[in-house]
């Protein structure tokens, strides 16, 4: 919820772009404030994590295989 509030109140005036190059100095590149693209990316990642299932390489998948191996060896 905080991302949505920040996106609408803080980042929306800066536009969609997440990287705005202001200048290049001897110290390096100077970037402006981020736009709302970064917040949309965070929200999309959180939604995909909430909707998606755990895969075979996840900790849940490892524990499920380990549990099923342990149960099948007990038979």
C-alpha cells in the first residue's frame, strides 16, 4: 500500500522513466529522482510472487522432496 501512495504522491510528477540523467561530472553521473516505473516493477514482482507457485528449485520444493523421500523410505 505504501508503494501505491508513494507512486501517486511522490514519483508521479517525475514521469515514467526510472533513470533521468541530469549531468556527468568528474565525480560521476548525477541522476534525478526516479519516476513511477520502479514502483510498478516492485508491484509486479510482488504480485508474481504472491500468485506464482514454488518451483522445483525453491526451498519449499526441496523440503517437499526431502519429506516424500523420507516417507517412502519408511515404508
